[in-house]
C-alpha cells in the first residue's frame, strides 16, 4: 500500500528525466543513511526472487552511476539504493538525476514513483576515511572493499600431478587438499561456436601453461568432473575462478549471474563481479573479486561438498547482464576447503 495520496506515473522508463533534490533536515546527524528510490511497475508482475535486475542509470555529483538491483516487497513496491551518506548539518541538499531503467529487463511498461526513503544503515565496520564530502554532506565512498589486499597463501607448496596439468596442494589451516585445474580442462566450447582465443604462456614460473581470452559473447560455460582422489573426502569446498582482465577490457562492470545447470530445482542464482562494485550494489549474496599473491584475480562462483563418490560433476553457466565478456582472461579454477 502506498504511503502517500499521490504518486507520479512515468510513461517511458528509458527516458525518465527525474530531478530529485534530497533534503537532510529531518535526518539524525552522524548516522549513516541509505537513500532509496521507491517505485512500482504499473502492470502486475511476478518475480522469482526479491531481487530484480533493473539497471537504473542516474547522475549524482556530476558522475554517471548505475544501481543494478531493486528489492521487491510483498506489496510489489520496489526500492533501489542510490547512495549512502552521513548528514553533519541540518538543511543540506543535494541533487540526483534519474535517467533510465533497462528496457531489456524491465520491458516497456510504465512505473509509479512514490518517493525517496531514507533508511539508517547499521554498519559499524566503516572507517572515517571511507567518507568524502559532497556539498556539505559526507557520502560513503563507492566501495569499502580493499581489492589491493592479497589473498593470503594457505599452502606451503604446489605439486603437479602425473599429467602435468592438474595442481595439488595442502591447506595450512586445516591440512585438507586444495586442487587446481587449468582453463582448457574446464571451459566448454561447442564445435560450432568459437568463444575463446587460446594463448600459451611463456613465463616459466607460471602455474598455468595456457589461458583463454573470451571474445564477444555474453555467456560461457564451465564443465568438468572433479576427481575426489585429489580432494579431501566429505569436505565443503569453494570453487574460485582464476582470471585477469586484459588492458583492452573496458566493460564487465555489471554483475554476472551464475547458474548451476545440474541443480535445476534450485531457482536462486549466485551473482559475482569481475570488477569492484559500489557498496549499493551489494545485497549480501554477491561474490566479489580478490587479488591473489601471484598478481591474478579470483572470485568464488560455486560451493559444494566433496562427498565420498569417485567424482563430483560441475556444470556452471555464467551470463553477464549487460554487454559481453570480451577481455576476460580465464586461467583456471581452484578448489579450496572452507
């Protein structure tokens, strides 16, 4: 149910042109707030989850930004977080220009705009240096994730198995097996569609002999059978995609959806990013990239239990919401005990 007697009906979601002036006079000082746009599709819709990809494009402080997901309530009103800030003074205003929603994912229907909802954020982990001033208001920086921090090394040495392709190591934390497979053993490419450019690595110290750079495709698949003899039995594992972005890659800012093809009953997807996202684009279930000791990047894309069978099948489909994955260079996957 709407909280106001009147709302605004927007006829063209691809050309909103809504100028919003945010006033902080009724907010408590020195409290972190999130400013959320509240809206609703005019036509009745059903969503498979409480997260809906809408890709709101807007301008704040002279910068063009994107908020990718909206959360949907039981009353079908949706909220998109625009920014986070700390009001230090009364009667401070700043402006947001809403430009468009994605027609591809939202359709061509109209929307009702209810207003802006200010919600306190209970997060005591943010440090003062993570704020910057925006016309009298301190806005939380785009990300509080330190991607320069390396993933700590959890094993003493890496051993190549007999076929010289698979890598095996032992975790120092729990003395369970870690396992790594190269790109050519996990990337699936059909005979009629070319998805990758394969490149050999000349660096003698590299753990990987050959890598795959994706060309202009929105989707790629990972398929393999994980041999349990190389893992610790009945152990929970995370599967990390090891990658880097080419210097020519200017995209891959939007989230990527990961679907477990073999688990069709599970309707929830995992979401990951190949570039550091803004805080407002994190809703608790997304996986974000981290830098490895070897200079590459990695991101979690799957979790599983090794069980006690001979092997564990893995079949994942990764799809980016906008553009293609051109410039993504895949080195391999690594399985690590949780």
